[in-house]
C-alpha cells in the first residue's frame, strides 16, 4: 500500500516541484503534460515554479514557434501543451468537446443541426490558414453562412474544431481578445489509441493515480475511458492506495521517499496539480478545498508549504501579499520571500494580472498575512 504522503511527493517530483529542473520550455511542458491557461499569465507562473533560471521570453518563443500550443482540451478548458501532445489529446477529447457545445441550448436553439455545423469545418480550416481574430472569423462566417447565428456557430466551433490560439503581441503572448489559427493536419490515431495515449501521459506526469483521477483530469466519460484502459492491460502496474482504491502507474516508475523535503512555492491560478485528481487531498487539505477552488470555477493562486496548500497569494501595488491559512515557521517565510521576489520581478516586466479574485480575499482565513 502506498501512503498518502508518498503520493504527494510523487506528484511534486513528476511536476518538478521538489526541485527546479534545468530544462527547456518544450521539454518541461512535455514532462508536466499540460498547464491550464485561461489566464494568459498562468503558464508563465507555472513554468517559473518548475524551470531553473526560467526566462519568460522562452515561453513567448515556444508559443510563437508552435512548439507549445494553447487550445481547448481537458475539462473543456484552455490548456498549454507540447505540440506533439496536441493531436492525440484533441482526438481523445473531441467527443467531450463536441458534446459540451453541440448539445448545449446556446447552440441547439439556433435551429442548426450537428451536420450543418460540421459542414462549416472545411471552410473554417481554409479561413484559419492565417491568423484571424474573433471579429474577423465571425464576419467571415456571416458572409459564408448567410445566417444570423454565426456568433453561436463560432462559439461551438472554437471549442471542438482543431484550432490553436495564435499568439499576439500581448506581453503574456495572448491578450484578452484572442486570435486563432488552424492546427496542422496530422494523421490522427483512433479514439481508443488517442485516449490510451492521454492516459499514459497523465500517469507519467501525475501518477500513480486511479481511473477516477483520470476521469477528473480529462472529464471524459467512463464509456470512453474504459476501452482505453482495457487496451493498456499488461502495460500498467497497479497497487493499493491509502483508501484501498486501486492506483495505476507506468511500469518501472519509482516513487520518492515520503520524507523528501518540499520547498515552498507560489502556484499559478488553476495550476494543474490542484485539479488533476478526484481526491484533491493529495495536494489540498480537505478543510481548504472550498477556500481555494471557488464555486465559479476559479482556482486561486496558492502557496504550497511542505507540499500542501497552506494559503493564497495576490499581487498588489506594493508587492506580493501572502495569506496563510495556518501559522508558518519563520524559515518558511524566508523561503517564500525569495519566491515572491523572483515572481514580482517577472510581473514587473509585464502587465499585472490575477485581479479577478480580489473580492473574495477578505473572506478567507488569515493566520498572519505578510507583504513580501
């Protein structure tokens, strides 16, 4: 049986949160599988926590060169992933991405059928051979469709069509008004093969984990996941977790010592480690889960102490304010000050961000906030 603390350390090790790695941006993105990217700054904060001497310009370049791409993928949300992972991930996720939009009343009330919107896909692919903004796409769709619901047709297409967000001149690579470009027309694996590849990649970056964890990470239904797991029989190893649930892992992957030190980190909004498991207690103590994962779907910028969420942080005009949910040792504060200084230096060179959760700050527990 694997202890809960050992699972925590396994996640931190595979996510390069026990020690920053000397790695390129694409290599690190490949290692950590995916970074949720609703806020343009989040992939930069996430990689700063994982790469030694991280230079934000390297991520700018990776987005510009499409070695790292941003698209709607797991959990029907925007993620940054290695370009090589995009095609299998998108293929695996396409049934869920399509269902989330084509069975939504915002699309179905238009009177358009699924066949109608699928017929637009070749035109969209031709249109997005070059980067286009949303207003340009909607205007072109209006001309092509000759029908009023072009905005809602685009709302559906932008989620499930094979397209990337195209980087702009914004200083986090993507501004608030996104642009789009079509994805390469790569050979696509079958749905089962693609889903099996997604499972392998997930376990490499977040394992050991249960089938329920894979479901949480992807939001794919079990009817899709089950055949993919069956196709991996003999390839994965299983053992008992702390609650008796069967955990799966890539054969040959070793688990770290549960007592290995875990340095403090100031985590990005929606950091994938906080969202990758059905049992969030691997990273988030249960009493803090509802504090940092909000009802509106926001996942606040958190601080990790000894590998677990211990509070939140925010940007202010005076620096980075840290609010712990329980008292922290002086030595931890010293380490957090070093983390905050590096993060503040990155934000000083780019636009301020993460202001959207300020209205909930005063309602959070406070065991001694400090400005760092």
